């Protein structure tokens, strides 16, 4: 272990994260995000908050519902936050699903479907948003809707090929890490909310799948795609490592297991957090890169592999803080400070939000994924960091 940082330093970080959340990020979304004319959240906008399209990605609507509900659950019960959550719930309830009960991908301003159920990730984000909203409000209809979504997701997970994963399609003959990653956490969250041990157990089976199949010991990394039976595929897709997804999955697992969980698994996750930081960190320009070929070849599959999205940095901030909390190793605080320094020097913009995509040298660039801005990765990270550094970490 290295020399611990002084308590005053941790207190300063805590205060900075509170100010960023409460003075910058949340006010931005209350000013610019709530679509009073059409319903839901404006999620195609620039850093100044100017809306460039009124199309609604349901991915973002579910994320925003989680965020405003979580603010009420984890920070304080401000009326404006609860009203935003009510607004988003009403929109999703009225417009979000088709006659089969599947959540849509993209709607136009009037709520007409532009893209149908092309991504099971949408179901995950909406499901966890509904669960958090049910926690905040006691709304039984929201919890029933979350549980119904779980049943449909669980059925489709048993039938590979029955769902899509836009914006990152599953390469033929492989299975994706992203599905196990998000649903391990979201099932655990829903199971806790609904007091359903079976749903939490389902989440735990996905944890085991990540560590058994997607973590490849011969590469010492979590890979984005493996064969259906969990073997390494020596193709551009199979060699793809997205360290930010690895870090996100690892802090999810630490959170699911809790402080009294499986000590060997916790130690493994803590070690792998350091490994993925080492894989992603750019020694020349700073910051964490998006993707790489685990064998050191040119990354041919993942778009804009050398870019530095905001979400990678903020998920790494949570992962380093939680690894420190679980292990006591102050080296993770040094990593945290390095990433934090880079992030605060490059991403905040004067309007209060953060710009989302930078190239390797730190210049603003267009998204390599969805053309959206929404309140999720950053406020979720800030709320989680506030919990960790205040000693009140909550799921």
C-alpha cells in the first residue's frame, strides 16, 4: 500500500463532486432537458443545451427517469426532481411500449415509432429507471411495469437471437459482454427494490458469467465478445477490449457483492480494476482510451478506439474509489486523482454539463455511438462518489 491521502483531500473531492452535481449538472438538465411541449426528455442537443432534434431515444428516457428518481432517493427529496421523475414516468407509460410489451428504440416528437425494439439495452435502462422511481414514490404501477419488463427480458435472454443490441450489433457466432454487464447490475437493483431473491440470483449468475467467460485469463482482460461457450475468438471482434466497460462491470460486481461478499472475488475484481486502468491509460496525452486490440494489433472493430469519451473517465472514477473502499489500497486514490485531474481539465463546459467525446489529443469530436446527450453516466457517477467518500455508499 502507498501513503494514504490526507482526509482534507478526500473532503475536497467530496465537496467538488457535490458542487458539480447540484450546481452544474442537475440545473443544466432542469433548464434544457425537460420537454414541456412534447413530453419526455430532450436528448439530442449540443453542449449549450440547444435542442437539435425532438426525436426521443427511449434509452435516454429510462436513464433520465433513474437519475431524477435517484436524486430524490440518495441526495434529497426536492420537489422539482420528483416532478421531473413524474413527467418522465408518464411519458414512458404512455408512449414507450408496443402491443407486445417491448420497449421501443426511437420515437418522433409526437410519439410515433421511428425505430422499434432494436436494442435490449433500452429495456434494461427503462426497467432500472422504473425500479428507482418506484423506490422514490411508492408507485405500485411503476414496480409492476418494471417486473413485467424483467419477465420479458429474462425470456429473451433464454433465446439468443431474439433481441438486438443497437448501437453495437452482436457479431455472428459471438456473444456480448454488454448484456451480462448491465443486466447483472439492473437485476440486482430490481431484486432489492421488489424484495425478489430470485431476480437478485439471476443477476448473480450474470456476474459469474462475466468472470467465467468474458474475463479471459490468458489475456488477463475482460473482452467484449467471446464464443457462446465462453472461448476466445481470434478475430478483430474477439480481440476487442473496451476497458471502460470492464471497469464499469467490475464496480458493478463490487457493489453487488457488498463489503461482506466473496472475499476472493472481491480481490480479483480489485486487481482487474488496476489491470484495466493500465490497459486504457494514455501515457502521452493522458486520459483513458476507449478500446484496444488485446493482442496489440490495430483495433479494427470498435469505432474510434483512440477516443476518450466522458463515460469511460467517470466510470473509472467510481471504479477506483470503490476499489480503494474495498481494499484499503491508497494507490487507487492516486489513480483516482490522476483521472479526476484529466477529466476536470477537459470535459466541463460553461453551461454546466460536460462535453462527451474527445479525440486522443483532447479535442472535441462527434459521438461514435448514439447522437445523444442524457443525464446518466455523469450524475450516476457523482451520486455514487458522494456516497463512497461520505461513507454512505448505497445501491
